[in-house]
């Protein structure tokens, strides 16, 4: 991930600053090999980006745990290697310019690597989670128009992809 020019070191650092050089994951890997079970962590504290907005959201510190090995899988996942294979399926990105969790540059990069049909909607602001509330109407309109164009509603919420 760190050597991908479309992601950049800054983007990777934003996503994985909380992993502290991978020491916790390396220790967890050793434990999984030796004991058969690794550590479980609160994903809102140990895996997700520590944005103040996220910490104030309902569900943070909820007591739900996930294997720390998930962080390792997240680091290894490289959506930029796959996005070009989505086409001809429709793909839409909605991003917020100053998003502290998923930088808009990541959405722009994915958009540039994707084939058609594709669309990107860029919204102003510096929110991630709150953007869904702040821009609910605009997001809903873009999403509904996109679905109407590339999916056909048959009945009561059942959809099928157009051929």
C-alpha cells in the first residue's frame, strides 16, 4: 500500500497511524500461532481512525469486540488493485472534501482508476459520519438517481440489475 502512487504515504499514514509500527499486530500474530487465539479489541478504539467525530458517535466503546487480525487484513486489502475490474458495473463515490477518516483524495483516486459507468460526488466540509446527516437530502438524491439509472425497481424494494 505504501508504494502505491495513487494512495501516497500521507494517506497511508492517516489510515494506519494508530497501528504503532505494527508491534501490536506482530505480537498478536505470534499469539495466534502459539495459542491458536489472538487478541480481541474494540474496533472503534484499536482499528478505526481515532477521529473526534467518531468518538462522540453512538456505538463508540460499545463493548463489541473484533479480532485484532482484522487490522492486518485491512492493511493488506488494496481496493485500488481491484477497482478497475468493477466495470461495466456502475460505481459511485460520495466524499467530503475535508473528511478526516477517508480523505477525498482516496475517492478521487479510486474514481480515476475505475472504468465507466462511474460518478463522483464531492461535498464541502470536514466531516465523515456527520456528513450523512448534514447532506442527507443531497446524498439521497444522487443515490436514488444513480440506482434508478443502473437498477430497476420491480416491486416493494426488490431490485435487479439492468442488462
